[in-house]
C-alpha cells in the first residue's frame, strides 16, 4: 500500500467516524461498510459481518446497545471513546500492529495491562493481587514512557489495574489528558468514585471503568467488605449521570456462579447503566489461595451456556475471559494480544501468571515483548486444541511449570507458594475434570451444528420437491 493510498484511507475513515458520531443510525452502516474492506484478521472480519447484519434490525440487542451508548454517553465521551476505540485501536491500530510485527520480528499485542499501584483500600478474600508487595507504585514518568512506546507500536488500548488504581486518581487523569487518542480502561472496586471525579472523567472522554462485584449485596459484602455493594451501586449511579461509560467485572467462584450468571444479575447491570461486562473465573493465585473457591467444571459449563444465551437478547457486551477462548484462538496473554506490567515494573505474561524475567524500568516495551519468557509462552499457544481449555494455569497446568523452568522466571509475589510445579500438581485433577466437561461442550456444539445443516438441506430438498 502506497503512502498516498494509506493517508487517503485514514482520512476517509476519520470522516466516516465523525459522521457516525453525529448521525449514529446512518453513520454506523457507512462505517461498517468501510470496515469490511480493511484487511483485518478473519475473526475481525467475521465480527464486522455479524455487526452489519445486526444493525439492519432495530430490535436487535446489539443495535439497541449501540444506540444506548450514543443516547446516554456524555458528548465528549461519545466522541473520544468511539473514535479512540473503533478508529485508533481497531481500524488503524490493528493493521499497524501487524505491520510493526513483521518489521520488528516480534508479536505486537492489542493491549497492555498495567498496575499503577499495589495499594488498595479493601482487603478482598482471595484477591489475585493480594500477595504483591503493598509498597510498590509505578511512577508517572515510567507510565508515560510505556504509553508512548505502546502508541509507536500501534497499541492504543491501555488497561489499568492494581491494587486499587483510584488510590492515585491524579495519575489516571494526567495520563488520559496527555494521550487523548488512547483508551484507558480502569478496573476498580468503585468505592472511591465521586461526583467531582466523574465530571472530570467525562470532560476528558477517554476513560472507561470496569467495576468489581461478586453478585448481589450478600455475596459482594461477604468477599469485599460490609457496605461495598451499596457503594458500588452509588458509583454506577454517579458515572451514569455524568455520562461516563462503565461496565461490571465479576469473578465467578464455587459460591456465586449461579448468582452472577443469572438473568436477574444481567438485568440489574443493564438497569444500572453498564454497557459491558467482564467475567473471570477464580484462579488460585495471590492472597488466601483456596482451591475450594474455584468454580466447579459444571459451573464453568453453566456460565458458558448462560453467556451464549444472553448475548442473543441482552443489550450489553459481555466477555468471559476463559470461556471465550473459541473466539480468540485460546489464551491471549504472553504478549500475543496483551501482557501485564505490575506496580513494581515486573513484566508478566498475564495478570494471573506471577512470574517475570524482566522489569520495564530497565528495558523498553519492545525489549519486553522480545523477552525469553514471552517467547516461551507464545511458542506453546494455544495450549490446547480445545479452545475452551485455554489457560496454562488451571486448564493445562504443566505448561506454566515448563515455561518457568525453561526461562528461569522468578516469582513476583511475596510468597511463591511452592512454585509453578507445585501448583501444577495441585491443579492436575481439576484440569482433567474440566477437560472432560469442555470436550463434551465442544462435541455437543458440533452435533448441534451438524443437525442444523441436516435440517437446512432437508428444507431445501422439500422446497424444490414442492416446487
């Protein structure tokens, strides 16, 4: 592609995005038509085709979600988030990531997950980050460098976690102001959100929040602390009134899966103003490791079916980080589509893989992507031919033990808890049990698909015979 053609294409795309911002009902069709011509990966092209079909029907739940975003979002949020996410991160960012990958000989991910601080105002049972040193913070200067290097590589989507990142609100606001063309997606417990902060976020326009909870009041307060559920509801109200985009983040365990996977929970989240949601399954890492907290194989299968079911009818975009492995060809960590930098600067393959060989304070982001740890991780992906078994921790535990042994990666926790090989032994029976359940899920899907094809052929035969 010539430089002139590329510039013309980007200019046209920006014009269409601006048109969609001002005239969403008509503009989205123009945007999707243009997106269909961009050389995305097959999975992205399929998403665009599905979106084109969805937006032809005003009763479609995805159409309703899109229009809800334009109706409820603050004008600045609507302009910045829509432009940064769809134009910069996807339409321009993904092709640039591919171009830079080929040029530099290393995979460039879609997103970075960075912990600004390890401090937190809550003490949740089984916190995945609970065994990091609490004194660690990534200074603003280092964070600025990371974002700048990311943007040069075509990465415009920065996820911020902790600890509780809103312990340092000023850092988040300064980053968003410094990089107005990037998306900052913040995972938070929600308890520190107030009117003044929400108004400032709306003014900037390029910050979105995922607010953690464990279901309804009893389960949330039991794990997170008395009164936290009500504070989360208040935070959602505050953000909704300010026109800030937000969603929920729920970890399903043995004790709350049926609740967070219920229709009542989805409906409450929609009512509160959530436009998206994240599901995570409990991983025995961090503070208070307890294998009994893990969702059973049957509960993971239940959650898979519930998400597939409600996606067809509910106006909310929900992702199940484990059960959506089919859509992204397994595990996306290890620098494939994202990596994790904790508050100490340690570069980890995943938020739940607490091992590192390098620290971002001493190397560039590009060097971190080339590290032996990321390369060892990527050469084993996908970790299983069944994409419902994507994880090298709980689904293929021997894989993580091999990676750590091969690279000599060090534990980034205060307590190593016996190391990766010891954890693999503890999770072996669980991984095998889920393996059987996951294989049955795939088999049942294949049978259902084959049956639909038989019915389709039968209908065609009947039609021709009747004619």
